[in-house]
């Protein structure tokens, strides 16, 4: 599984120098032989793999008001030992939102290495950011033990001051990649995600 996770990270095309450094850091961490997955709550080992999934509908993204972190975050979860991160996404999206995963891209679009905050502060999350598609009109059944609420935000109205510190960079990459793909496929015109 370590090699498969490494392949997921290698497929990420860094959008800026900070992400290039994160990719290099994560590949070195994977190659070190250290454990990649959390084996005991809240933070053993102190650096472990997370699969984020940002659910989108056009120019809107779904975020959750996460109780433990005290932030508006993408949904996601800890990658279990011997679990592929895409399988984590499939499992967690059913558990957390009551929907099936519809991937916009087959691989993660973004990677970040972040020190946690909130009730479980003090460890490092290595987050692979996947993008899923869902219509905003679809009813969601969310996990009220983890989230105060779920909400769709226009990409320009995401509460960045109360979100993951990498959210703006992720949004820039997501919507920049989408615009480039649309231009490529339609000669400059096309529908959003």
C-alpha cells in the first residue's frame, strides 16, 4: 500500500513552491518507512495521512463546521492501515454526508502538511485533497457528532479566516485547473465543475 500511496502523491502537479515542498516532504516521509496511518486516537503516530474531499457544484464548495477543529473544513477522514486513500474517501463520504463518491479527478488535486488546531492540536496531518461532485440541491445526511452544520459556500465567500490554512491555495488551484481544462476542451468556453 505504501507504494500506491506514493504513486498518488507523485501524480500531484504542484501548483506553487509551497506545494512542491509539501510533495517533496511527503515523498521523503513515505520513503522513510515511518508509519503513515493513525493507529491510536488522537495522534499516534504524530504525523499521519488524511484524505480530504472537497465536494463541489460549479462555483460552490461544501464545507462542514467541524466541532473538534472549530473550523469550516472540507469533509475527510483518517486513512486506515492497508486502505487506499480513495477508498477512505468512498467510506467517509457515505459515513459523513450519506452520498456516494463521484470523483472530478481520479487522483488528489492537492497535498498539504499542516499542524492541527482545536481539541486535537499538536500533531501533523498530511492531507491528500480529492475533489468530488454533488448537486447543491441534493439532501445531505451529515454526522452531527462531528459537525455542527454543513453549508455550501460560493468559492469567493469561503470563510478563510475560519478554515484550513491551505484552503485559499487549494481553491486557487481547483478553479485555475478547471478554467484551464474548460479552455482546452471547448476553445475557451464551457461549464463549471
